[in-house]
């Protein structure tokens, strides 16, 4: 009988973990990747998301390969980037960053890119880049000030969380909603299935 590989999630994001759990996937190990996420000169938002997902997967794959307990695991990594044209918006940590992001997003469309990468024990890497287009309503200064006061934006790409209070700012969304939260589920499930992971393994117990 073929042994089921364990699953390593190369992320500390509670949102990504919750999304995986939503579709019945429970990582065996959480191992955030420690890499430099600084964009390269002239790098586009989509290129950055794809590159960081690959680099996160590679970094954690190297750690897993050095461990007898983890060397047969699958590594799942992802990175989400918000872009307006070629401009990359930061993962806001300060209120002035969040205000700048909200001001830029107000009344216009932007794109959210997530790179997803699965690296197996045999050196194979499967990856996908997913794009979603999101349009914000025109934000008043009070909208922005009240949202900043909530603190929800902290650490979020583009300075907002669509699954929270900022959901009330969204006029239109074209593409994958979970992609904007941080992990496109359809593509992630397909990548894991392609790597031999039993993606429906826990479904029989889902309603228990």
C-alpha cells in the first residue's frame, strides 16, 4: 500500500490554513519560509507572486529534505501580491501605508495575484499563478479612517482583507474569491492531486 505523503504548509498565514481546512485539507506541519520578499527592480506584481511562491517552496523543501521525518512530504507554498498596473502594493504594517493603499484603490480596479507552488520529494515542482480583478467603491475619508482604526489591514497585501470589514468596499470581483483571501482553492487542490496527495481523504468525516 502506498504511503500517503505528509503535507507541509510553508506559511504562517491563518487565512491560508483556514482555506485549506475549508476543503478538508489539514497540513501535518506548518513551516513558514524565511526568505527576502523584496521586489526586484522593475519586477511586475504577477512576476513577484510567482517568484516568491517558488522561493518559499524551495526554502522549505531544502529543510524537509534534510529531515528523515519530513523528506517524503509535499511542500505547499503561496504568495499573494496586490497590483495596480505595474505597481506593487505593500503588505501594510503602518497606518500611513494602509492609507496610501486605500487612497490608490478607491474607486478603481486592481488585480490580486497568488502564486501557488507544490514541491515533492523527487524534485518535481508544480506551480500556478492565479489572477483576480477587484473593483473598490469610491472611498470617503471617513471610510478610510474608520477602516484604519479597525486594524484589520495590518499585514495584509494591499492594506485590506476582503474576508472582513473591507468586503463592504467591493463593487465587483472577477475571478477566484479565495485567491484574494490568500489561496486559490481550485488550483491548489489540483496541484496537490497531481502530486499524489489524497485531496478527498477527509471528506467522509467532514460532516461528523
